[in-house]
C-alpha cells in the first residue's frame, strides 16, 4: 500500500512541478510546448532520482532530500532554457519558484501523525 501511495504522490508532485514551471514560463512570454519541456525534464529526472536514493542512504532522509532539491534546480533550469529558449538566470529563478510552490503545497497538505 505504501509503495502504491508513494508512486501516486510522486506522480502528482511531478505533475504540479512541471505544470507550475510551464505556467510561469508562459507568463514570462515563452512560446515553448509543454510536451517538449516534459520530455527534457523527465529525461533528466531519472539520474536525479537514482542520485537521491544514494544521497538518502548516505546522508539520511532530511539531508538527502535537501541535497536532491538543490540539485533539481540544475536539470530543471537546463530543461526550461532548452525548451523555452530563455536566459539561464531566468530558468534558474523559475525552477526555484516552482520547487518552493510544490514544497509549500506538500507541507500544507501533509498532516503530522
């Protein structure tokens, strides 16, 4: 049950993350397509997920998640820059804002036991 719920929550979180980054890019005048952005971001996400698993084993859950989120700025900004043909600094800002939005939504929806 936990594995199935984890997969569903991960899918929803990624959908929100990619969607927010796409909407912010559109608001800033981009003409890129969401399918292209999704392709680039998911292609870069597989090695990042493997790295996250290793970081969690080495650093623990909290530090591993923090390191993973810091690292995710890099592949997300590459995907946004490539898809929407924008400057690197703008892609980094969009990546950071999208990550914080999804983290905020996750933190408000999860109730402690």
